[in-house]
C-alpha cells in the first residue's frame, strides 16, 4: 500500500537547522508533485514548499531563502532543508504527494523551535 513516512523533526534553537525526510513506497513516486505542508496549533494547514516531477520548486513567502525542497527519485524520497529556523516555524510538518485525482499524506513530524 501507499506509505509516506516523515522523519527528522525535533527541537532546535532559533537560528538552527533541521533536515526533514519523507520516504515513500507503494506508488510511482517520480511522476508525482511532492510538497511539504505545516500546521501549527490553532492554525490551518499551510503549504510550505513544492517540487514538481520535473524539479521545479515553489516556496511560501515566509520560508523563501531559508528552506530548500529537493527530491531523489531513485530513493523515492523528498527532503526539506530548513535553515535559520524561527519560533514561528514551530509546527507539525506533513509530506504530501499529488497529481490530478490522487493525493497522499504522511503522518507528520513535529518541529519545535525554541530557546
């Protein structure tokens, strides 16, 4: 069956870095657009970054210049490098895979930015 498993979350001080990973299985990863979303307590889930099957990327204004999304089709994985983290980046981060008519989600990984 389809699985998306995030890892790499944790507690980090402001200004620090984390790298999130999302390992997938059970579907044809390379033809899907991949994305990272996040949801902070009391807030709606918001789009953080996307990367298409062709490698084109897009970012939320709040993370531009600090976060980088990448993918490895051979490993069927997507990554989110997060630098210069801020307390407002604290949220559960979700991996998303989609193409017209199909969408899959991971279970989420907690990122907490605090001193």
